[in-house]
């Protein structure tokens, strides 16, 4: 999977062999936002236009555009996982929050 990022929005990009075009879909929001292009330049332009339209449409309707992530993450984990994570955080000299940010960041970008 390839991805593109614009104004904080991330899209998954794939190549459609049948239609011979690149197709993208914005991830992490409820609205269905898709775009396409025959070249990478066209794909980038259509992606940016789609995000700009989403933002302008929300503004015209007087609502805040949905953001892909708020920065708050609530997890339910088994007590033994919670305990092990607390111990790992303390052993590394950080808070559980700082430790979890590091671990999640490393896993998400691996």
C-alpha cells in the first residue's frame, strides 16, 4: 500500500490495472472521500482538491471538518498486559503514556 498525506489527512493509494489509473481513498474519517488520476501528478492534484473541497464544504455548512485523529487513544487491555507495560515504562525511565507513544510510533512506522 502506498499513501499520500495532505493537511493532516492520509490516503491509501492503489493502482487499478483494469482502468489503468491510480485510485485513492482518505483513511480515518467517516466521510467517504475518493480520488483518482492517470499520473502521480493528476492523483496528487485530485487528492488535494478533494481535501480542499471537504474543508470548504464543512465551512460552508458551519461545521468543523472531521480530523483523522484527536490525539486521544483509549485502550482496553488485559490486566497482565497493563502491568507488563507499566513495568516496561518504569524500566525505561518514562511514564506509561510516553512509553506507549514510543512503542506505537515504532510499530506504526515499521
